C-alpha cells in the first residue's frame, strides 16, 4: 500500500514526539513546501507569482509541556533539541520559525502551560523550496488544532510572513507563506501579491515539473536577498513609484535612464511580471511549449538583470534545455 509523504511525515513527527517526551502528541499537522514556477522576487515588489505546492513538506507534533512559558523543540531533520521561552526574541536558530509562529497565535496559552514540539521534514534546507514557510504554517495548523483556534489559510499566511519580517528579520514578500497555506495539490497558484487576489492555475497534462537541487545551499538571512530589497526600494525612489510593479513594459526607457544596477533590478521586476502573466495564459491554454519558453526567459532575467543565479544553476538550465526539456529556470530566492 502506498503511503503519502504527508501521512509518513505525520507519523514520523508523532513517533519523534513520543520518543523524545515519553507520551503521544495531542495535535499534528502538515504543510507542504513550494516551488515557484514563475515570478521571482516580484512578491515584495507588489507583483504576481505562480508557485505550486509540493508533496514534500514539514509535519509538526505538539503537546502540553511541563513548565509554564517553556517550549521544547526537537527535530531529527535538524538533529537538534532546543529549549526556548515563549516571550524571548529570535536568536538565529532554526527553532525561531516555530517560536515566532507560536508567539503569533498562542502565546498566552503557552505562558500558562508550556509546550513540547517535534518537527519532521523531508524538505532540503536552503534549496529554495520554502522550508521555513512550511515550518511556520505547519506549526500554526498544529497549534490551532491543539488550542481550538479557527483555521484561516489567508490569515495564517499573513501571520507567517510577519514572523519572517518582524521576528526572524527576513524582508521577504508573502508568496512562500501564501503558496504553502493556500495552495492546493495538483494546481499552481496565481497570486497578485498587492491585492492578494488568487486563483488556481491548471498544470499541463502529460508533462512533469522536475525539481533539481543545485547542490549550492543558501541562507536568505545571510545572502544578498536584503540587498536586492534595498535596491528595489532605491529604484522606486528614483522612479517616483510606490512599487516597481506599478511600472509596465511601456516604462522600460524610463527605467533604463536610472543608474545601474537599479535600472536592471527594476527591469527584472517588470519583465518577470509580464512573463508570469503570459505563463498563466499558457497554462490556461494548455500550451506547455509556450510555458517552457517563458521559463527560459525568466531565468535569463534572473541571471542578467537581478543577478541571483549561480554558475551551477546556469549550467543546469542550459543542460536541461539542451537535453530536450521544454524549459528550465532557477527557482527560489537565489544565490544557490
């Protein structure tokens, strides 16, 4: 009998909890990772994105702890156990994502009774597949089960983004958290990150998306991600707009007139927004060939305008297309 990844991880988290704390958990929840098909770094620029959830993901098991305000977090995936206080600040540890999510939803409840946590994951960390968002959403879902809180996928996406921005200190947009919390298996998700309007997008029949790890891992809080955010803000100031997604293809001459590299950063956002909308149209038309060509164009602007690719992913994209793939591109925050 085939056991789904979700079921297997839920069992693994439960077994890990019982092995660590000597009793079964009282709530377990799963959240998937995500791969972004189109629209890179557009989310914190108010643009459009086209991610899809994965079968890989994270499961979080919870149970009442043995000390008010104390959170014990363990994970075989991270080969670690940490003890945190519910009211403490981020420390840079992996458990920050668990702690931040819990603070945002059930801080008062944990202050009264404490909490034990076990995390199971089969998502590679630093591979651009939203392992941190999956931990946050799985934690929120499990805490909602344990404490009888309402489950609102959009609200959970907002909370998880706030954890990244305000607690962890990562200036990301909302795509990862939204895709993980709201996305449905078997479909991509078209999201306007400015309005949060979204709808499912069909995947092409008869084709598969293959996700390949470059072998180069990143840690977004230590990478050039924050530099790109700052460059986009500077480009907005130079162009007199609130977000770079207020601009369109008709503004490219104006964009090219501002200093480098700000002009190329703005050009990427305008280009990838256009490619993402064209990608949605290709998916809705069932045109896998067109979607593949758009993926290659998207990688080119990531490489040339946004400068977030690495030699390994550039080589992989070229090799995949040469071998007959309809398209390929680097996905994730970049720099690995």
